[in-house]
C-alpha cells in the first residue's frame, strides 16, 4: 500500500530516517516476495501459513548472513506474526529462527534511531493509535517514548482500542470499523493535533476514515523531525 500523495513511501521514509541517523540499512532484492503469513493464519489456512513463513525464515537467514543483521519490519502486525511463528517452523528453520533478531519499527526507532539521530525539531501535540499487535507485544511504552522524543506532547486516547479492520474485514464490511472506531474517533475529534500516528497501514486507513485526518506511520514523524 502506498503512502500519502506528495510524501515519500514507507521504504523511502525508513531509508531517510536511517540515513539522517547515520545507520546503514539494506532493503534486499526480492523482499516483495516475502510474507509473514498472517494473511493465511488469520483465515485458518494453517498449511499455507506454515509453508510461507518457513520460506520467509529461510530467506531471512540468507539475507542477514546467518543472523548477523537485525530484521526490521514496518508493520507491527507482521512483526508480531513473525515473532510468534516458531511453533510451525521445521526443525532446521527453528535453529535459524533462534539466531535471527526480528524487530518492529517501534523497536528500531526507540533502540537505534533515538540514541543516534542528534538534534530534532519537535512537533507540538500529536495523537497516537496503538494497534492491537503493538499492545500484545508490550510496545506501547516504547511507542509513546518515540512519539514524545519527536513532539512536545504525545496523546493516547482513553478510548483507544481495536479499529475493527481485522486484516481485510473492514474493507469488506466497513460498518465493523465504523462501530469499533466511534468512541476513539469522537475523543480525538475534540482535540487539536499536529500529527496522527500509528504503526500499521490498514489500521491507519480505518482511523483516517473515522477521524477525517490522515493517520500515518510514526516513521513519518521521525523523518520530519530529524534534522539533516
């Protein structure tokens, strides 16, 4: 899924944030063929999920030179899926998996970018939507810390919760997201924010529709605040 008109896409934004922070990163050739398998596991296609995630772990093993490089994902639900995939891996892939470091973009921003990026030009007040998988991974505190590093105030709505997108369900049944997002959207609309941030594209779509403002990856916040 592409970015907002007039802005860099997510891969280019990730590269920009990394470059400004003096961090060398690689986007390997053929990365578009890799998949965390959530598309299949969420629908109960367990054999397809196992097949795809085993393929992905094998390729990540090669790409990272045997686990020497960390793997960064920019969609938190994909990060969560890969971090939970060990039970369906073959024995040989379990050994590879145990030597891989799989990180979400929130981890990357918090643990790598923040200590290295130098001076920042903070935004005013921003609002956050912690996606479900982020909460399952225990990353909400890091998410707030990242946003607070690049803004004066980072708000998490009291009524923040599941956006109801549920993978592709919200595309097929938009009333799901309309109902699920109503309390959070009502709360957000009462505030005034310089930016609206999350860490999953489909969730950002749902919240953008509900609030009438553009929710985008927190990578954009970092990119816009880190000085060249």
